[in-house]
C-alpha cells in the first residue's frame, strides 16, 4: 500500500480554511482532504516537503491552527 506524508491541520475557527489553502501554494501538495469540519488533511509528494510546510506553519501561524505529522494511505 502506498503512503503519503501528510499534515493534519486543526483550524482555530471556520474562516481559516481558505487561508490554509492559500498558504499551501508555496509547497508541493498532492491533495487536500477537508471533509471533516475544523480539520484539513494535507498530503505531500515527499516527507521533506511536508517537513518544510510544518516548520513554516509552526513559525508563522501557531495561533490560528495546529499541524500534526501523519502518513496516510
């Protein structure tokens, strides 16, 4: 089974979904699953890109959302 490095991003409020997607344009994103209210699961091509995104999230936006590393299939 193929796995994809991912971040699970918990949104602080309902209005941050568009901000998250705009922020992710700087990264090599494979897909975004935003079917669960308040949580976006973002899949990347490789773990290095996921780690780069996680570092930027932590540095700039920790007050608006939280990101957790995940691998999903």
